C-alpha cells in the first residue's frame, strides 16, 4: 500500500471526510408494498373478544402448572430455538462488521530498521550502517461514501439482523403453541384411552355373561360371537390409542428437551381453563405486528438496501489512506524537535470494463428484491388466512362441542334402555352392542372436539401475536 505524508492538516481532513460521509450516505427510500388487507375479519364470531393476545403473556393464558413447566423447559432447552438464537447473534455480529466500514480504521505501529551496506557498494571503501525508528498513527482505506454504497451495505446487514431476531421470536411463539398443542393432544389420548379401557371392561362383562347363558342354553352362540368380536375390537382400539399416546409423548419430550416425569402434575382435558375470548382486532394492526411478517419485511428492506449498494458500484469510489507520526535515526531522538512526518494517499477508482460482473451483481440484487416482495406478500396472505381460519374454527368448534355433549347424553340414555330390555329378554344383544358402539364413538368424538377447541385457542393466540413477551406498561 502506497502512502503520502500528512502534517498539521490531518485532523481537519478527517473531520471533512466524516462530514462528507455523513451527508452522502443516504439509503434509498423504502416503501412498504400494498397488502390490500380488508378492514375487518369476515368470519362469524360467537361474541366479541375482550382479551388481546399481544398484551397477554403466555403464563397468563396457559394456566395449567404442568403446561407452564413444559413451555418454560422448551424455551430453555429446545435445540431449534437455540439454533435460531445463535443465528441472531451471528447476524448481529455481521451488522457490527458492516457498520464498522462506515468509520475509518486506525492503527498505531512502531518500527525500527537497521541495515548495513558493504564497502564495495558505498564508494568510500567503508561499510555504511543506517538506522531508522518510526512511530505512526495510520488510517487505512477509509471510503468517502458519496453514493451510499457503504451505508446501504450497513443498512442491509442491520435489516438482516432484525429479520433474524424477528424470525427467532416467531419460532419462540410457534414453539409455545406447539408445546401446548402436543400437551392437549396427550391429554386427549389419555382420556380416550380411559374410555377404551372402560369399554373393554363393559364388553368383557357382557361377553362372559352371554357365555354363561350359552352354557345354560339361554343364549345363542351368535350373540356370544358378537360380544367376543366387540371385546377384541375395543382391545385393538386401545392398542392403537396407546401407540398414539406414546408418539405424542415422544414428540413432546423432543420439544421440551428433558424428561416429562420431572414436571409437576397438571389438569385434565376438561379442567383446562384456556380463555376463548381473544379479540381479533383490525387485520392490518394484527398482521403487521406478527414476528413472521416483520421478519419478511426486514428481509425485503435488506434486499432493497442491497439494490442501492449494487447500483452505487457503477459510480466512482474514493479511498483515503493517511498517516502521521515520528521518525528518527535513533530511538533516543524519536521525540526530538523536527522528527514529525505524515503521509496522505487519496485513491479514486471507476469501473470501466469488467465483463458485466458489476451489472450482473445489480441484476441479482434486483431479482432478490422482487423475490423478497413476493415472499412478503405471501407471508401477509398466509397470516391473514391463518387467523381467518382459526376465527371460523373457534365459532364452529364451540357449536360442535355443545352438539356432541348433547348426543353423548342421548346415547347414554339409549344404552341404559337397551341394557334393561336385553336383561328382561325383550331385545337381543345386537341392540346393546349398537348402543355401546355409538356411545363409544360419541365419547371419543367429544374428547377430540374439546382438544380441537383448546388447540385452536392456542393457535389463535399465536396467530394474533401473543405468546412471546409480557405486556409492556
């Protein structure tokens, strides 16, 4: 690297450079793409919600102590979340590096050089020994950012950092919702398993009763075969449910990152008091505040800034290298009067021909910005659909639960009547078996609908922007 010497005017030159840089490092104006969001949700609602998800911390929304412990453990030990947080740290460091390019880098160096020239080359028949000691403060390759290239690169790095931070928040919220959903699924399968075991006991009782009746000649073998088939069918259903329950436990353990038996006891599925009155709010206010939408918009800002940097690459670049210091033949005289020295090297470069490399980078930046616009629009559309679907499901599941609970009560009464008629001999076992099957299916369905209702509430809480931070006051 070549250098010129700079004297007393060095501080003024640095100040002028900083002023010019600050005045010219302007990022092109960014404008948020139109999303064409409607003014309100069109899905039917059972009632106007009163609880805003964005102002409700997850410990307030999920009040089961076991579920709270599971979520807390997942937020601490989940591997995917750790990877996302590491990515945030990486992009934060990259932003720091990019932002550092906007300021001059300085270094303090000291050198001592001693050399000897043989007598054959001095012309005096005597060897010559020279010595030089230097102490210098150097500013290396500081770019005057007239066209905003460095500023745009710094802005792109900042947007990348903010995008990764928002993406990690979105993953955190999704993790909270997923843990709750798996926990509710585990509770559902536990209750359905209990229903299957009760059905096995009941059907075994009837099978044994019919078998004794058949031995006494009071029952037909066809009734016994029906009872035996119903008993084994319930056994098969129980085995399938136990397998699903084990799979749900394995998935939950993977999310939580530690054994589940270390967690406190929790509530049953029907004791869960997850609130179902989340206020949907105005679509634009809700969706623009979602972390995944914020991350997509920051990726768009990053692409926008990269376009500005790519366009600035077509324009001249001015680099400054300056140094000020002391030089002396001896170390003892380094600070003596008259030992000051300086250097100053401005360098101007303008791309003339590079085979289309600079234009190619500009085209890549434009294409990536167009892709980021499409990704942002897609994220907004998906977010709107997700909230709209969950609002519709909330209203529908509330009605389904009421209907299913009424059906269960009706089929319980039907089974009581069928059993009484069978014991009195006025009806066959087939009537009892049909009533048992219908009641079993409706009980299973009621549990599934209750779990779906809880899962929908947890997912809506996430979709409306809750689950991450406590309310700010």
